[in-house]
């Protein structure tokens, strides 16, 4: 929605509208990516639940740091993005191992 138009446009200062817009962007980015995180977390958790839980917790921390950093200064989002990327790579690797172990044990013919 157009949050800066109409009768609400004079309720906040420009800096507050910018911060509000940044918070909306962080939220939408999280909503767009949560499905892939959860699927990878489920598949990786079937293979190694403790390590998958650790990566899942790291993603929560990384997304929180990313969100707070992005709202207050977009250049501060980098540490959260790094934590998030490393955790996502870990979940992707664990999911790959889980898939490989299922394929290896399966008799296809």
C-alpha cells in the first residue's frame, strides 16, 4: 500500500517514513525466504537434528541482526547477511547429505 500518500503523509517525518519503509522491506524479504529456510531445515533435521537446529538458530540470529541493521543503516546489515548466508549454506549442505544418504540406501531396480 501507499503508506506515504494521502492524509497520513504528514504524520511522520521523512526519516521516520524511511525507517518504516526499511522495516517493511526487511519483513517482506523475510516472508519471501522463510519457505526455503523451513524446507531445508526439515530435510537437514532428518539427517542431523542437532546441527540443523544450530543452523536454524543461527539463521534466526542472522535475520534479526540483518533486520535491525537494515532499519537503522543499510550498511549495518552486512554482519547479519553473512551469518544468514553461512547458516543457509550449512543447511543446504546438510540437506544434500541427507538426500545423498537416502539415494545411496535406495534400491532403484
